[in-house]
C-alpha cells in the first residue's frame, strides 16, 4: 500500500472538491478572517432571552483543505505537478466528480506527466476503479495518503503494527470481485474449498493477518499497562502533549525535557510515543508524553489502531493542547483536536492551551499577547515562555501537591535531610543545637516520611 517510492519523487496531480456551496450559500469559500469576523459576531450577538449564541465550529474551506493536501503530499515525498478544484451541488456516485470533469482531469494530468491522482476526499472501491479506467494512472484518496505517511514515519515495532492494522482494515473492503457468493463455494475439509477464487484466498489471508496484528497490539497494550502500573505506584503525574500535526509538539517536548526527539516541519514526523521525566520548580517530577498529531478527518481506523498509543492521553493528569499561534487556521485546527479528544473521552480532563510559534508573529502582535489562567504563549524554538509554562504546570497539577511546612530535623537524620534537599523546595534553613530548622514546600509523598519532625 506504499504510495511513493524511495528512489524518485512521484509527480502527483491533486483534485479538490467543494460540494457544500449550494447548501451553505457560499460559506465554504469564506476566508479565515471573514469566518473569524462572522464567528465573533455570532458570539457577541444575543438571543431574545438574553443568552449569547454559541459560535459555530469553524470549518476548513475547500481551498484550505486542498492546501493541506499539498502539505500531506509533500510529506509523502510527492512532487506537485498540478491541481484542480471542482465545485458541485452533489457528489457523483460513480466517479465522485462526474464524467465530464473526469475527462478534463485526465487530460490535465497527462499534460504535466503526472503518474498519480490524489483526491482530497475518501473514495469508495468502485469510484476508485471507475476513475482509474478513465485517467489511466494510479488513484488514491486522502485516507490512503495519510496511511502511507504513517507507514513511512513509524519507527518502533508498536507503531509499525498500528499502521499495518489500519492499512489492512482500509484494504479489506476494497478487494474487488463477487464477494459473498464465492465464499459459499468453500466448506470442505481444510482451509480452501473447491473452486475458491484468489480473491477469497486473499481475503482469508488478510483476516488472519488482522487477527495476528491485533493480538500483537494487545500484547503491546498489556506491556504498556504494566509499565503504567509501575509508574502509577509512585505519585508521579503524567502530562500529555496533544495538538494538530505540525503544531510544534516535538520541539516543545525537547524544550521542556532537553530530549532529542526528531522535530520536523513534515506532517506526522512523530508517531511513536516518547516519555521523559521533567523536574518542576517544586522539585516534583512529572512524566511528559509526546503523542501523534491529529488532523482534519483523521481516519477512524487510525484512531482505533493508535488507541494503545493514545492511552497515554487518556491516563494523563494534565493535557497540554498545543496550537500554532502563527497559523491562520488555528481555530479550525483546534476544533479538529477537540473532536478527537471527545472520541477518546478525554475532553473533560484538566487542560492548558499552549500557543506555540509566537516568534513567527509580528512584534506588535507578539507584544499584545497576554497569558491567562488557561493559556500560555511560547516559542519552543526560541525558548520563550518555557519557564512560565513549567510554573503553570506546577501550579495546575494536583497529584502530590507540595505543602508549606516548618520542620525541626536532628542533624544526625542525614537520610531525611538528603530527601528534603532532593525532593523539596527549601525556603529557609537555620542550625540550632544539633537541629536543622527548615521552612520548605514539601510534596505530600515526602511529607509522609518526615511527618515526625513537623512543627505545627
């Protein structure tokens, strides 16, 4: 199911589709700024009962969606040879775009020597076959392109298994042939019935492989659950980074942890989860988890396949939702992230919004940005706002929260003093008659071990 070969960049012709115009009276082609003005106006208007109307969820325009497809295609290694955007009142069930437009696209693709037609829409198996008969080149849809990018970037065995499962589940309904009538020919002793076609053999192989991959992924989940249990036996909170693909999560992860996770402008550069420890100013340690980026209309098979990875989000004590502050599409991208979080049933978790890439904004705009209780502005690349973000994480996390105490610890209790030095924030220290008097902010887990020396 690979799309682009490694030895040469394949020339791709992109096809976008806007069939919402007639129903939405042209709203699909509104610019981002126009939509923002519309949404702000809707948010500020009031109903007759005095209650404010909820702003509508932002939507990508067809042009913006086609631009995103270009980025996806480039991430897959394709060279963009041309593009076409068609507007229709309704979808054509046979070819999606209609026979006349299909002939036009076939000529346009041939004129630029394109070897691949990329649709910014999901295609049924029959639509894909019908289109290929006319254009005489390979045709893939948006989901298949995303699956290819995932397959390229998966590095660990776990990531590769999850991508393979999604690919197999995508491929299965697209096997051509007569289907169920052939399956009735089997039934004798053994695995192949007399007269069974190659199609049915392929189906059986795919079903077997799906079962095998699911078993392996389940083993991965068990191992991950055991690791998580060991982590949770100690009071260490987990903080998960989530956000739209290419929002800068891996760069932020590196800035917070001093790790060297691959950070790339290519979409879905991070597929395999990475967890690193971070020490906060309170001396508490937290585990920071970098996760796969989300995207508009993320294929459901991928959400399901990557559930083992995304369990880190479900178990997290705090979610950092990272957005690209420099993107004109940040509101739309945030809405897509919100949808995936709801699907994972994690939308109610404590959350901090992190607006990244403020270094790309003009100085006047950057100066006008103000942090609030739920939002922090940072530049992960330049290191701006990182310390303030760590402080806010420290303030927000409830697990093992520090308490301010006064302690009188005998000097011979070296082990207790070393524990306080390593795990607590010492505010003041005095030595009196063989006793160390400390004013400190001590995590609850440490406090239980030094409770005997607490002075009320």
